[in-house]
């Protein structure tokens, strides 16, 4: 399983509408992504506190190769979205989860 992290850069003048705009993006590309056989779970969305016009979308996907195919299909759908709302195209990074044992018996709260 792969973790995909997308960074989105909204224009500062529309950043206060980030929830609405990211929902618009998800409504645009989400349905085809959810129908893809490599889809592995819903995305989580985050807004940077340090740079309020920057957003992250994090979600699981089956493989890099399958995600690159999805990305190639999504880019034409996003051309107008980028022009309307963004200062740059999204940056996509791929991560593998590490099996670090985070269960401890210290019971400190």
C-alpha cells in the first residue's frame, strides 16, 4: 500500500474559501478516482497554519504506477481549476508506511 500526499497552492485571495475550493476539486476528480480499481481509501484534507493558502490531501493508493495513470487522467480535468484557483500545479509525493511500534506500556497521559 502506498500513501499519496498532494500539496495544493491556492491563490492568497481565495485561500479563505479553501474548504469550498478543495471540495470543488474533490467533486471534479473524486468520482473517477473512487471508481478506479487501485483506489484504497478516502482522502484526508489539511490546511497549513503557517501558510493558509497551502493545502494537503493524503490518501492510500495501491501502487505508484497505478497512481501515475490516474494522475495522467486527472490533469486535463484540472486545467481550468488550476487557472481559476491556484498559483501552481499540485505537487505529488509518494510514501511507504514504516512499521514502527507505537504501543508502549508507560500509561502516561
